[in-house]
């Protein structure tokens, strides 16, 4: 799957898709919010601006450094026939399916490690300390977590022989689903039950953002829900709107600024 796209073009295209989907989800959650949230539009705007500011920092990092490194690493693996997917002969559709599944499995493993490894959790808790989860929370990640994740993509691309186009497709789909999962929306119960057999739904992911540690440490899957079933980390609630969102001791007002959130991993527990 050789798209011929430059890394810069991919970052731009992914940004456009993400922005359009963000606006649609903002309209959806504004028209029919699942949980009570901000008293005024000003408060909501301040919250969204904070999360988007963190997202812009990460977009610059990916565009300026890592997208080109990913492309060059993928090109090297292809030129030298290096990696797992070069060692097996698969039709084009099967190779693409295998690449997407392996990427999603890796994302599950990385997310679970972010909860289990103390150093990684210090960065990842920036994402969890949002007490007013909405679609913008899907873009709220500390730059340190993004850098560590992006660096680990390099050996992953080599070992799996991933093509840049495969990575583009997965990252674009993942971003869209992650924004949907964090939106302040609720699906009809019957639809929620059907969809969560395949993908991670908003109701399923809201449980992951619970203040209760037993719920926070569950539902690590990002795109396909099969990984939580397979590795026994699935936890469900019939009504996810009753989940108390946030992180005790961390989501205080003083932390809710760009500077405060960037400094959070380096504070004492």
C-alpha cells in the first residue's frame, strides 16, 4: 500500500479530517449531551481551548519530527525486505488487515502499559484528569506521552514491516474513533450493545474514565473491543452516564492550565 504521500501532506489531511469530525461531534453533544456539564458557554470554551492547545503542541511535534522518521523507517524496511510482513506472503487485502490488527494490538498494549508503568502513568494521567470529558478530551495528551509513543513506533515499523500508507490509514481511523469515544453522547442501548461487540463505544470508554480505580484500569482497547475481551480487561456498566468522570486529587482547578498540565508529570503524587 504505497500512497506516495509525503509525511507533511498526511499530517495536513489527517488534521482536516479530525477538525471536520470534531465539529460534527461538538454539534451532536451540544444538541443531546449525555451528562450535565458546563454552566456557561464561556466555561465550555475555556475547557475546549485548553485541550486543543495541548493537541496543537502534539501536532507540531508529529509534523516536525516523527512523521518523516516513520516514513523513512518504513521505506528502509521495504527496500531491505525486513520485518514480519515481508517474511510472509499475503494478498494485498490480507496484508492490510494484518497490519491494522497488529497496530491495534500494539495500541492496546501501549495503553495498558501507560496505566501499569509508573513513569508512563505520570504522563498519561494528564488525559484522565479531565473532569468534564467531551470530544476535545480525545485530543488531550501530554507531549511526553506522544514523544515516547512516537519513538516506540520506529522499532515497531521495522519489526512488523509496516508501510507508511498502512500507518496513515490506521492513525486516521483511530483519531476519528477516539474523538467519538470521548464525546459527551449516549447511544441507544441496543445499538451500544451491538457496536461494542466490534468497536470501543462511548459508553464502554466512559467507564475507563471513571474515578474508581477498578474501572479506570479496564477497557484499554482503542479501536477494536476484541482485545479487552481476549485479555480479560473488559468492564461494562448498563448506564455509563452514572460514571463519575475524572481523577481524584489531580483534576483540581489549579491543574487545569496548559502550564499546569505540562508540569503535572513532574510533580509529586
